[in-house]
C-alpha cells in the first residue's frame, strides 16, 4: 500500500507486469522465459491517506517465466495450482518498496515503513469475452503481509477484490486496462499504517488505536505501446479514495484521496525459442 502495496501494486514488479504484453496475436503462445532491463519513474502517496508523496526513478531488471505451475510474470511470482477456461487459482508473492518516516512529516519520530511482501492465494475469473481482443475479468486475492525491516515479521492480511476491463490492439502493439478495486485490511495491517502508540504521541499527533476494515477504493488506467519486438513503453495513473476508510480518524490519515502515476520502458535482451504451453485463458492482458 506504500509505493505501492501490490503491484498486487508493487513498484519492483511494475515493469515486468507491463512488459508481459509483448505477445503474439491473440491465441498464440508466449516465450517460456524472457530476460531484460528497464526503468520506471513513479510518484505515489507515501501511504494511503498521507499528505506527503514519494517519487522514485527505478532501474529494474526483470525475468519472466511462464511454466505450467511455476510462474514469474505480470502477476508476480507464484505457483498456479488450477486452471480452466474460466477459472484459475494460484498462490503468489509480490512486494512493495519501503518509506522512510523522516521523509513523511506526519510520521516524524515514528518507525519507518519497511519493505513489504505479500503472499497468499488468489482466484482469477474470466467473467466475459467482449470480442476477440477484449475481456472482463475478476480477481479475489487474499494476502499475508510480511515486513522486511531488521528481520521478517508478519503485519497482517489484506483482501482486494478487483474487476478489470482489458483490450489489446492489432498484433499486440498496444494494450489498455481500466480497473476498479477495494482493499480491506485486518487490524494488524491497519495498525501498521495508522496506529499512534502512546510513546509517539505529540501535541499535534494524538495517540490512536486502529481498527480492521476498509483501507481504500481505487480506479486505475494502464497502457503499453510496443516500439519494436524488444522495446515497449508503459504508463499508468491511479486514483484512490480513502474517505470511507475504517481509520479516517487517525492523525496519520490526512487526505481523503490520492493519485499515483508512472511511466517507463522495458527492453528484452533475451528470450527462449521454446514457447509456453498454449494460450493463457485467464491471465490478464495487463497487470
């Protein structure tokens, strides 16, 4: 949820997510693996409801692997346990970059927000095929959140149901997605972002005990454009509403909305001649 929680919403996974669209016409298989380099410029709230922003330029190496079970692709790293024409069930891993409290005025003197990893099951549903290149899909991921800061510690659970419309241009030269989702967190992850323990209370920051519940609702737009067989450009913009957050009374909850945006490129340096096994019936056209 900070820079960003998923790839679900994670900056480190963002570039391979968009790069995965470098694909053949609909129905054709993709290379079993691809390796490359790229870069992304990102701007996002420091955490949901923050008044401060985090801006980063990231060089990103990526490795995509599209095995029948083991996967490292636009959805992150994971294992696909079941697949049919309409349904897919997997267990995956994604991550998010840290946020330094010294750079966030509202959190001054409080512990930093460390790098986060999300691990857990997800059900993907192909809701409808609108035409040969467009479709509607739903995702139901449940993730355990692990913080990596001076060791590993569990920081609760999140649930983010999502509905997405995706379309792809002729020969896969461009792709586009519009999606909407809501994020719910248990008490532990909401405490991580919004709780103010008594020892961190100040004259302008009251002590606060966080509750489980809604974190945010969001809508997003994503697009990619292929320049040649090896190079693609991508961009995204996302609007988030925190007005209905379960912890909108926290002194760390300063804004009722926020936007994130990013641009970048992906350059494939090598790919396998072996193809992945068949067309991916449920995998998204975009992340």
